[in-house]
C-alpha cells in the first residue's frame, strides 16, 4: 500500500509541477468567465449611441418619436427628402429614415439611407420602430388604446412541480437542464483528459523501458493503481482550482461590470439624447430578469448536497472505471498510432451517452432508456448525473447505480491489471483482440 | 560456498514458445556468476523470474534457502538490458524514488544517493533532468539506481552495452569492488568473451535449457584438449607418432604458426624437446591453447544439437 502511495505521489507531483498543468488551471477559469463576461463587455463597448434621423413626410411619428432603444435614438429632420438627404450627407447622423406619405392600411415606400452598411441590429430596430408606429396608427383607427392591448398580452411563467412521495417540490426545468449539462460535461471532459493521461503515462513508461526497473520493485498492479490514483489527484486538484479561480475571477469581474451598473451607464448616456423616463423602465425590466433567475434557482429546490455528493462520486467512479481501461490500452500498444483500434470501443459509450443525453436524458429523465443508461457502468457516470438534477430518481435506483459502478470499476481494474502486467513487457508486437483475451488467463 | 540463490527445475511456457525447460542453477554467494547464452536462449526469462517480474510455471527459486517472496525485493538489484529512466525527472529525485520503491526510508536513501553520486563524481547532475544527460551519463545514473539500496544480489543484464571503453572499465572496477564487499553478482550476456575474465562461475543456456555450468576454471579444465600453440622459425614436419598438427600457417621470413595436439602419453616438454632437437625449428612462442568459453559453448551445443547454427537475432518473448 505504501508503494502505491509512493507511486501516486510521484505521478501527482510531476504532473502538477508541469507548466501545462499550471497554464490549464489558469486558462480554464478565464475561459469560463470570459464565456459569460465577453458578451456583457461587448454590449457595453459597441453601442456608441447611434442616431437615426427621420424625415417624416407621412406624419407617422407626428405626435411622438420612437423610444430610444439599445442606444439607438431618433431625431427629427426636415420632412422634405431632398433637403434631408443634403443635410444627412453633411451631418453626423448614422442613418436617415424616410417616411413617405402613406396609406395606413397598405404602407409602403419606406427608405433608409446610410453611409456605410446599416448593420443587422440597427436595421431591425428601425424596422421594429416603423412597424410599431404603423400598428399604433391602425389601433387608433380601430379605436383601441395601446395600453389596453399591452395589458391584454400574456407573459406567463410556468412553475413546474414534481409530485413525489416526499410531497410537492417545485422544480425548474431550465435550471435542472443547465446543471445536468454542466455536471455531465465536466465528467465527460475529465474522463477524457485524464483517462488519456493515464494511457500516455503507461505508454511513456513502457517505451522508456523504465517499467522493467519499477516492476522489479513493485507489482504491476501497484504501479497501475498508483498511477490511476495519482492522476485522479491531479484531476481533483484541477477541478478544485477551476471552481475556486472561476468564482474568484467572476466575483472580481462582477464588481466592475455588473448588469446594474451597465444599465445605469446606459441610462446616463441616453437621457442626454432624449427622454429619461424610458431608460429607467429598461433597468427595471433587467432587474426583474435577474431576480427571476435567482428566484428560479431557489424555487427549483435542488437537493444541492445530494447533487454535489453524487457528482463527486460519479466523477471519481467514472474516472476510475475508464482510467483503468485507458491504462490497459496504454500497456498493450507500442505507440500512439496503435491506440486507435482499442480506443474506439472504450470511448464509444462515453461519447454516445453525451450525444444521446440531449435527445433522451434531459427530455425524459425518468424514461426507460435513461434508466438503463444510468445503471450500466459504461454510461452511468454521465447518465445518472444528467438525471439527478431533475429529481424523481428513486433511492433504490441511485443506490443500485452506485453499487454497479463500484462493481464496474473493481472489475475494470482487475481486467486492466491482467492485461497490463503482460502488456508492459511486450514489445514490438501488434496486439490483436484475440491475444488480449489470452493475456487475461496467463498465470502470474 | 553456500548458494545465495538456487533455481530448481524452473519452467516457463509462453503461448507458443517454451522459454525455460527445467533449468536448475546455484549462484554461490560472493561470486560473479555468468549467465551466458545466445539471444533468445531464455536468460531474460530466468532473470525476470528471479526479479519477481513474472512467475515460473513450475519449479522453485530459493533465496538463501527461503522460497523467493516479495520480502527479498529490497535485497536484489536489477539492471535490465533495455535501460530506462523517467526522462523529465531530475536525477536526484529519480534515484530517491527508485530507492524508496525498494523499501528504503527517505533519510537512508538520501545518504546512499550522496555516497554513490560522490563515488562516480556526478554530484553536479543531481538537479539535472535525465533527458539533458548524454547516453553514457544516463548509463551511470542507471547503474547507481541499481545499486543504491545496497543489494546483496545484483543482476546485470548486458551491463557493458552502451558504455564507452573508459566508462566500461570504470564499471568493471566497480563490479569487482562490489564482489570484494561480498555482493553476489549475476552477469547475463550473449557476448561470452567479454565476461570470461570476470566470472567465477558460469552457466550456459541454449534453447531454454542449461547445457553446462560450473566453476570457470573447472569448465575450462574439462575442455582442455592437449593442444598447444607454437610460433617459430623454420618448418614443422606434419607427421609424427606423438602428436598431430591441427593447423599450420606460414608467415613472413620463414616464420610459422601452428596448433599441435598431443597424443596420449606425450607431455608438452616432449614436444618442446622434439622441436628444439629433431624438429629443427627456432621456437619463439609456446603456450597451451585453453578453449574460450565461446569455443566450449559451440562445442557443447554441437554435441547436443548437431544441426546447430548460431542464432543471431531472435526476439525474446
């Protein structure tokens, strides 16, 4: 046992000290944070406050100009198209919208002039503003007040409640799906990254021929287990660093680019151009979204300790199961190119679970397919983690899945150990499946 | 002398190949034991059983009279034919790791590593990565890794391959010094001439079987065949009732070289007397032709396998 510990220690320390590990540990969280922060930053920076001039010959905006939106504001210019164009050429407006004299039931002939291309969002905004104005005119003709109509529009949130033996539990499918994906993806990516590291490590020892020296001191099984456990430690360290650093970085970032602050900035800028009241509405709306999200998180009533606990279990269990198999592959081949034929059957179920998860697991988390996938050790680490956040997994299923996974990795480690002890001393031979199966039954 | 290690009727069978077919050897304590044989004879298979990398299918290995078991690992040092170290690990850390795997405590290992690095004058390498060392330097480090835990039985598989002549000599002295300290050494090689002078005992292995073993001097004595080498001036008559000329070569200026086998009842002095007297040659050199281990091996193998062709490059399974 102490030798396994020694080996695990070496595997851990040599990997953690590598530059690539340190870089990965820093880049991972930065990428995660960037994923969320960049859209916000872009939104903050790109809107330079575009101004659209309106030549309103048709009188569509006679009583009021469209409300500024997304930092696009509107201003009125001469209703005569030719003078408006002349002015536009000299002026500093970004676009010129011409409203012709129109028949409100069949409006046509709107024109937008711009110096450069308009850009999708600006065009959309102008289009929307015009549509809305036309709608308003029509509503007025029909004698309907805009406000009355707005009040009639429904904006309903469904609160989904799962009924189980424990009583009613409200859940939020959106949040559950997000958590399911994050858990599933993390397990998937870590099994791949660290499984392949085990394989490479074994191959390195084999091609370096150090293995013969080492296994004259320890049993091949100890060497393999030490490697698997040491690399597991590296994986956990990386995960922990990612979580801690991501939280650290995002909390620092949040201080400078919180949505509230952006809204304030925007309000300050837009009021200078047009009217103040509307932008405050905007901010209020945004705040509403934020509170909705936190409410959803709360109302989802996720069993957080259970999910975190199970995540750690399946993370480790899945890794040990696949790690042992990857180790066996590494021992059976001489070079990276030979790994392909053996990698396929090992990685297939892993990839399959992840692909299938979209179609089946998250849409029908308690169906037949989901049930079986969360039992078989090849697929259960990902499948079960994608079912759990939706709730409704009976305790016996979870227990059975865990027991099967433990049995699975004990079996996988036994199987890998048999292959490994023969494989690491086998050089210059292309190994076939038939041969592998013979290795299983070799004596000591 | 009491054997430190005994192999008793050891058998090892691979899928379609018998690696060892009932091999028995005794390694006397404090000696250098040559395990000789061509490539693929089964030497490495035997060594892997002794180092407990694999197990024997049948037979037994005894270490100091005890059945070989994992508690003996710390007493055995093994230098495999295919050398290998972790390339990206520092020399000092690597030695520490390998010593600890052999069961040494950190403090013990520290002192011993120091001693050996000093001895080979390679202390300044301790903080270098192995991949930054030359091949010869790596070989030295590998040797230190083999002996750092003070093994009582040292197994060296082709120890001189990859060493330049100077370092080979250094290594040879080191091996002899270890024997002086009482370490028993198994020396495995297919280049028999290279170790003849160092070995006290030998075993010859061919095609999974031991064909010959014993003390080097005894083996050689047993294979002496009353043949003498003569160098001189003049010309040696071919026909004589007391001896037969096996081979005679003419050299420049009326010189010659000849191998002469004495018939039973004739002593080397009789031959000398004849040469000086009736033979009418001027003798420049006269010595007994002792068969080399290589000669003995080939002779022995020809006796058992008349169709023997020396193997050159079969792959050990």
